[in-house]
C-alpha cells in the first residue's frame, strides 16, 4: 500500500520542480504535488493572501494523514498546517526551512532586508532571467567543473518551470510579503507532528543555523539530516534525499 505524500514547492517556482523525482517516488508513494496559490492550476484568491489563507488552500487539496514534505516557503506553509490542523498530517518533512526568513536583531540566521528587497526587484522584470539567476544562487558549487554543470542545470530547470507556469508579479509579491512577515519561532513548542529536518550544509539562502534552531526547539520526536548541498537538496543529491524521505516515512523516530 502506497503512502500519501504531499509535496510543496518554494517561492518563485512551481510544482514542476519535483518532476524528476516522480519515477523514484511513485512506486512507494501516492503523490499529491500541489501548486501553491498563484502557481500552476491553483488560483491566487486575492493579491494579499495571508499565510493562514494559503495554508487553508493547500489543506483543501491535500489528503488526510499524509506525509508532508515542504521546501523553503513550502516548509513554512507545512509548519503552519501542522500547527493549525495537526490531525490532518501524519508526518512532516521540512527541507531548507526556516521559522523566520528575514534577519533581525534577535535572529542572525536570515536574509538581510537589503538583499531581500533586491531579490524582489529582480523578479519585477524578466521572470525567466531572474529565475535562472535565483536558481544558480541556490545551488552549491564545489569546484569549477560543478559550477559549469549547475549553470546548465539552472538553465534547463528554468525552462521546465516556465513551461509549467509563469506566476504574476502579484503572486510573487504576495509570497515575499508572507516570508517578510512570518515568524513561527514562538509557536514551535506547539508542533506535535513527527518531523524530519533536511538541511544543506552550504545553503546560502537558509543558513544551517535556522535548521539547527528548528531541531533544538521542536518538542516532538524529530530527526535531522544534513546534506552536502545548497538550498535544493532534493535536486542536488536526489538519491540521498529520497533515501532519507523513505526511511522517515516508513519508520518511527
């Protein structure tokens, strides 16, 4: 019997980012690859959807008692779903996820506001060009040879994502507003769902310190897997990621 698995993508991309994993996941999982509101076939209800509204829209499309795997912004939404409707979620996998995206006086594991605003501005123009640059930023390059490989990888992935859907500026801005205004740290003590944390050692977008914070502040059973990748572990080290996911989905912590 296959295990229901919900996959949630991050900001700026869409559900097609999971496409290359499907052949390896389908034998064991009943896949529910959900586009966030404003992406793919999921409409943005209005230009200022809150985290709560986005979460409810995702819950409406997700089956009961599934394993949820949320990446980046998708992880933020998954945490919120597990906090508000824990009975709907069997297990929670958080990939490159942070409880607070922006840096602050009491939070050094975030993106500085100046860099955040530059990112927002870059996506107001040529979306494919901005997306390709954004993806290259997220991929860890150990040497020049790998840098060339990942440059082409980012180009190919951009084409795949754009073919699936191009989000509106309103959708992109709405996601950035959610990231800028969300701080889930005070609520982590209430997270009761079994959780696996996946972090990239060389993540420049969500520093590993954010993942360590999650690990140290979750009250429920949880595990921590650190991978030698950047921000996209499931594409940079697909076999290692899938092995960790299968182990987590099929065993008790």
